[in-house]
C-alpha cells in the first residue's frame, strides 16, 4: 500500500492548508491543518472526511507521520 | 429561594400547583449533596433508590459508545428531575454528570411514590414531566440526525436559552452556557474542530458573543431562525420569551 499526501488549498475560512490522502493513487480522505483559530490544537492535522472504512475519525494528528500511521492501521487487513 | 422553591418553580412550568400541592412537596425529604465538575451524580448500571433534583448548576445525561466516545443526550438545570425514570426503571441505562459544579438533592423513591399515590395532581404533573422529556429527546434525534452543524449548535443554544429564561435562571438576552467545545460536540455529534469553526461563524454572523466557554445571545431572532427553532416541543407554561 502506498500512502501519499498531496498538498491542496482548502475552501475554509481559516483552515486552508490541506492534503489529499491518496492510497495507491486513489483518493481516500482529506486532511486539514488546524489554524491559530484552534488554540492549543493549532498546527495539528484533522481528518475532514475519509472514504469507505476511513469514514469517521475525530482524532487530531500531531503531524503527518502520525496521520500516516493512523491510515496504515485503518486499512490493515482485519486480524480476527 | 429555598431548594423546595426551585423544584416547585420547575413543576409550575408544567402545570399550576395549589397550596396543598406545594405543602406536600415541601414535606419530601431532601438529602443534599455537592458534586464537582465532571463527576457522576448517577452512573450507568446503578440501581438508584432515590430520584435527584438539580438545585444549582448544570448537569447532563449521557451514554458512552464503543471506543469511549460520549453522547450527551440532554441538559438539565435547577429544578429538573433528570433521573425521574428511576422511580419505575430499576437500572440506569445511561449516566448523569455535572457539567459545572452541581448541588443536588436526593428524594427517596418511597417518599415520592407515597406522595403521588396521595396527590393526583402531582402524579399527573410527573407523568407530563416524563412525556415532555421524551418530546425533548425526539427533538434532539431530529436535530442530530438531520440538521447541519450550524443549525444543531444554534438549536442547543435556543433550547438552553428558552428553558433557562422560563426558570428565570438567566437574564433577557443572556445565555450562560458553560460548556466546552468538546462538550458541545458531544451534545451535537460533532468534533471539537467543527464546533470551533461553527462558533466562529456564529460570532461573525452576529448570532452570539462568547467569552471563553460562556456564550451569550447577540441576536435572538436570527439565532432562532438559524436553528429553525420553535418552543412547542418544550410544552412550557408561562413562557417569557419567543
């Protein structure tokens, strides 16, 4: 699995720095970097939306590496 | 205002009470307790033998879902009876926690049951109380299920404002809602990030003004319209607003 973060500007009032998350070239989600308007969370990354199994995550990621780890775990085959 | 007056004032937003009813309510034994912010008044799984009345502060009912995520399912103020159902349902299927420091009083189920067997009017009022509770839950389901983030938060503000105004717990135009963005998110099914963005837009649009986690109504009519809010589901008597 190849996870790629592609820079993109977001249509937000403040949180305009974004990344398209591509997994093997397919759009899997959109990350936004939180602006100063978010106080203590400023600079962290937030999953605005995710597709398929990546549907919902209210976690803020410290940096893009943390986001990458989360995506890797989320798409890992179920070990049940 | 005595602790009994708070309960009586709340019940009078549902229906009128005569002197005999009030005297009977004043004879209920109240065991008073104080709770720090974030402490449970009653927890899921408890089997209470008392019902509680909020005397001061704000409390919320909640459920925890998988992964420890919390959904706040209702908000409660002075005079409210947030675990009235425990009178008939043995086991708490949700918890009740203090959003702010809370003072509450606990009334033994036996005493409440004895009172409603003696007094039909109070019995009817408590049944109406439980039915109105259900109406509020219906409204919250519609709110969380089908409204936008902006509308949801505006709706919670409108409800809190109208309920607190009716209980004369807040001044005209002033909304004391000491909820953090995470708590507002738990009440509206939104992430703190979304709550923060919505609050900023609401301030920019002139609907509310905020100081930290305390918000005030800046323009009631616009807030009401943004939320598509009507107070009919609260079934309140003696409405002073709207």
